[in-house]
C-alpha cells in the first residue's frame, strides 16, 4: 500500500489521534511523535486520553512530578465553573463551554516545545453520557483546532467509541497502531472502519515492531484495513530497554526515532 498524504500547506496545524489495541505501542508512538515534532520546530500539546495515564512517564516526566499532576476530570471547581449542573444553574449544563484557557491553566511543561494535558477517566463515559466531566473533555477534543499548539496529539485507550464524534470534529488524522498479530490487526481493521465513519480523512496504519511487511499481516489482508497509507516502525530493542521514557531514544537518534520523524514529515506535508 503506497502512502498518499492529504494535500496541505507546509505550515498547517496537525491534529492527530493515536489508537489501536492495548499493548501495541500507542503511548510510545505518541511520545516519540511529540519529540519528533518539537525537533522540527513545532509546538506540541500531548493529550493523555487514556485512563491509565502513562503518557507522562513515557514523555520522561520524573516520578517526583508525576504524583503532582492532577487530571482535568478531577478539576471539580473548573468543571463546575464551565459546565455547571449545580443549583446555581438550576441543574442545567453548558454543552459548549469556553475552553481556550485550559492549556494555560492545567497543562504541564515537558520540554521547551511540549506540554502535557492529562484528561483522566470518566466513570460514566459512553454513548449518550451527559456527565459534566465527559461534557468538558468532549468539548476540548471537539475544539482541538483552537488549542494553542502547532500539533495536538491525542493518546487514546483501545477504541474511538467514547469520544468518537468529538474526535471526528477536532482531528483530521488517525494513526492506527498494530503489531503483526491477528488480534491486533482485527482491532486495527475495526478502528479503520470507525475512523472513516467518523469522517477522519487521513487514516494511517502504523505497523509496529515489524522487520518488513507483505500483503498479509497476522492472517489479515492489509488492503482490508480501510486506511489512506501505511508506515512501518522497526523492531528496536532499545524501546523496551529504555522504558518507560522515550527520551533516550530521541537523544541517541535510534532507528525507531528516525522512523517516527519520517512519519510525521509525511503526515505534515513537508520535507
């Protein structure tokens, strides 16, 4: 499958969601992508949308700072201020809250050009959920284009269902990460279909820990994955040796870091 990037000006803003089956390397790819963009001179907002909240450590934030990060879903005063649902609003919620200050108030610095926003978990997230936490987080994703960064990266749990419509409105590119296993490829096939149904125009299958690719992977025809392109990430032993942080991979300019830089340049439409 050849890669055909969407035509776009070199300085466009990138809004990228990373998804796939659990354990395929989504968070590692998100962190590597963030540093790769920073090295290209882009400002980056990395958004941790996975309730496991591993992105901070993967970006290299030290343990003594990890415990001080408060997820946005736990910022009760801010949620009440923007969403309401309390007695002062008669129990009504604001469904389109102003979120332009959320990055300045709640993101944490990772690097000169990278900030991290941890969204946290939502107990009642799902189809039709109107809890205040979900409403706020969905509004942030829906308005991702307005967030103050050249690149917004969203690391997700395995699936697009919880924030599907909001992701579709705020993000134009999805990286569907898979290994060569049957189960991972089956999930990738489902996610590619969901992403297309959501209207995400650029859908890239990222095959991780792969020495090469043929037309069949894990018993699944690659052409059955409804994507606009494909990219291979090499099986780099330093990834597991350096866990959880990807910083050594970047500083040593390892093969996987070089491959991610190639990927972001192709997506970004610049060389």
